[in-house]
């Protein structure tokens, strides 16, 4: 039987922990809604970018960005250094390890991801975790590294694995192929829809030709780098929203667990009191009965 003093201390401690977790949950929810309000829309820019890719004819052009190599891959993992997110980080890392093949390398964003991957015998490079104030400088550094790795090592594939924000209560680990990215350039370049897009973007007649002032190689590389930067920027936002939402949900589960423990401890506390009371009553009754038999009391 657990002493009542210990049960009282445990009940008081659980109550304090419940209040602390409620405060942390409130802070996380506030940060989530604050971050969501700061999120910007780039739909118009993305529309122009798609039209640019539709205007570039790559049918007779070869470039590593468009595919062709058959060497190793670079697996980019987006993890978080914030607390209460071990489950989400492990899900991202396990998804990345499932994609890993001999010769592949990892690019890891976040110290927690480095800690998990560091236990494996694999090659990796690392970047700091995503700050609450998402800056394009961090995005540009990661983009330049990804492009450099792909071109210098002549990689066949680069994928990014990150926590995709579905809703406040649902975060899903997503895999997206960054490179090669031939899918950006429509294969039916000669179609009427492609010509209409060219006309809309450049203000030219659909029968006229586009004169490229720069080599096609530089145009493709520049356009792809802009696209990768924009995509990584959006993924950073997705990951940060997922991070705060997952944190709130984790704290909510923790609150429910503490409340369940509190109920069990209260039941145990009152049961212990009743058992002690019953024991005292029985002892008094036995004592009185014994005294009566001995004639000590009337």
C-alpha cells in the first residue's frame, strides 16, 4: 500500500504538470496561428514561373537537370529542433532511410535529424534547423548546396522528405522529387495550349519565335534554381506549420494522459483512506469485543 503522504505529493505534482503543459500548449497554439497569419501567397509568381517553363523548348537539349545519369541520390531531410517533436522527426528520418541505397548521401536540416542519422553509417551534410523567422538566405544556402551536389557528383536523383501540413491535427511525411525535373518542361511544346501560354507571357503572336539572348543552358539552370528556391521556401513554411501543429497535438495528448493518471491516483488515494478507515474500525471493534469478554467494560 502506497503511503498517503506520497499519494498527496504525486497528486500535487501531477496538477502542477497539467498546468505547465496547458501553458505550453497555449503558447504553441498562439505561435501556430501567428505563423499562419504571416504566411504569404505566391500563386501569381508560380503562375509566371510555370509559363516560363512552358516557353522553353528543351526537346533537343541535354542537361543533368533533365535526367540521364544513373549514379547515386541525395536525400534531403527536413527535421525540427523544437521540443516534443521526436515522433515527427523519427518518421521523417525513417522515411529517408527507407529510400536509402548504397552510395546515396543525406542532406539534413535540423540538429535532431543529424543526431538520428549520425547513428547510421552513412554520408551526410547538415544545415541548421528552420528558424521561426523564415528567411530566404537559409533557403538560398540549402538550394545552392543541393544544386552543387547534383552537378558536381553527377547524381541521378535528389528527393526532399519533409512534414507536410495537411491540417491542424494531421501532419503527413511527404516525399518530393527535386531533381531531375524534366516534368517542369511540357513535352507537347508544339501544342496550341503551349503556344497560348507563350503569347500570354511574352505578348507575341503564337506563330512567332522566341529569340534567346543567353545560352539555353544558362536559362534552364537559372529557371530551375529559381523554382527550387521557391519550392524550398514553401516547404520550409509547411514544415514550420507542421511543427507547431504537431507540438500542440502532442501536448494535448500529454494533458489527457496526465488527467487519466490523476483520476487513477485520486481513486487510489480515496481507496487507501477507506481501507485505513475500515481497518481502524475493525481494530476498534475487535478491541471492544475483547474487552467485553474480559469484563473490563460493561
